[in-house]
């Protein structure tokens, strides 16, 4: 049995927003920055600060953000916070709404200090256009309104960064091909890995969800699920079958996704195995035929990934449409907003069977007919 080092497991993102002075290209200065270090599930560190740009703020920017030079007189200068920015973004993928702008501004400020600041980037504008197509606008404020995501202090770094965190969570959930995770997962040369798998279990939660076994090129070898992710992974690495031994030999990292309950885990498992086609997965299709769900319009409300969140399964006109997670009752009661949040899924016999079987055997928090 092989065991992984801890640092090969977690995907880290630095989700940030920057406010600037405006002005000529590459002559702007930063007036405010907010960075939230996100491990794909929770915020694990944060840094928020006003910054003295040592240059005048353009009047239109003052009107937009409310930040003026007087507010920044006693704020730290960029060189005073540079070390903290490097620290919180190390080994992270930079995530921002219009990431090209934010990464360029950061690189420019560091260049002035003689430091070459380079990080991988992900843009939530481009991801949103791909994963939530046909919305009227992809500007952060309008996009968040379409999705029922609250934005406090619009055009201030902290408010916009927190909204981007919530948007990114939604995008991760909609990314059924796991492109975001595969591009962000940290891998190392397998020849340099310590021959241990125990440390991977230290980083996995004892919660319901899916896990993804990656090889040295970040490709997904195997997708698993369980009521207890840590236990399910442990069982995989204790198996002695031919395929299990191959997985144990090739694994370089394992990522995971919490689902809050087994219904969402089962639905996502079927969908993502079908889409990603991991070489060591096989799904046995149910022999039972399920023609209809017998509920013309139904919301199945159940536990989410944390105490304040709910999962929602949407059925319309007797067809299974998909699911989402939500923190706000407004998102559930407004069907137009809910449709934007939903991760679409196939209205297949297999999925209808999963839903019917789960409803028959489990207590659900709430069923809403509409």
C-alpha cells in the first residue's frame, strides 16, 4: 500500500478583488485589496486592506468606489503588504472576476519592487459564460443578481471578493467535467513521493460526497462516493483487486467534493462518471423501469454541505432538471433565480430511479410542490 504526502492533496485558490486609482494603462495604483484563500470547500485564510497608492485617484473612481485619497493617507503602502500577499497566494491559483485585470495590476505593483509575481489564474467571467450560458450580463453585480447571490459594498474589494467566492462555489458545482479541479490540482513527480497513503486520509473529511483519484498528469483515474469520504477512500486503498492495486500504484493526489446528502452524491456520481469516463469506473444500470416521477412540479429540499445551506433537486413537468445548493430562502422561492443556479442533469431512467428510491427510503427535510 502507498501513502501520499499532505501537500499533494488540497487545491488552493486565492479569490481576490482589487480597487485601483484608475489612470493610464500600467500606471494605476492599488487602493484596496481583498484576498480569500479557499480550499475548494471553505475559506482558510484572508487578507483585506486599504492601500496608499502614492498617487491621485481619478474622480470617476472616487464616485464609483467611495474611496478617496484622504481615506488612504494612513493606509499601508504596497511594499508594506507585499510579503503578506505573496504568503497568502503561494501555491494558489488566482481567481478573480476579470482575472486578467487583477493579475496585471498585481504583477505591475510587484514589478515596481523588482519582484516577478507569477501565478496561475482563473477568470470567473469566462467560467460563468461557459458554465451558465445565455445570461443577459456577466458583470459581477448583474450576474450575482441573476443568481440570487447577495453583494454588499459593491465596488469595494471585500464585498466583491466575497461575492466572487460564492460565485466560484457555484461554478465548481456546475463544472461536471472537473476542468477547474484538474487544472488546479497540485501534483509532484511520483518518483519523489514518499511511499505512504496515510497522510491523504488526514486531509479528507468524514462527510458525505465524492472523491476523485488523480494521476501524475492530473487526469481522473477513478471517481468514488460515500456517506463518509475518508472511510470510502480508506476502503479503496485496502482493496486487493487488480484494478485497486493499479489505482494505488498510479495515484498522485485525491480531491473531493462534499454533497451534504447521499441523494446528491448518487446523482453527481452517475453524471460525472458518464462525462469524465474514468478508466477504472463502471456503473451498473438499474433493471427497473421508471417512466415518471409522479410529481409534476417539485422541489426536494434537503441538507446541504454545511448547517446554513440546503440542497435543492428540481423536477418540472415530471422531468428531473438537476440540482443546486443555496443559502437563501429567496433563491428557493424565486423559480427564475433557482433555474440559473441549477446544475442541469439528464432526465434518465437511472437518475429517476435514484430519486424515487431515495425518497422511498429516506426522510427529506421538505418537499415543495409548485
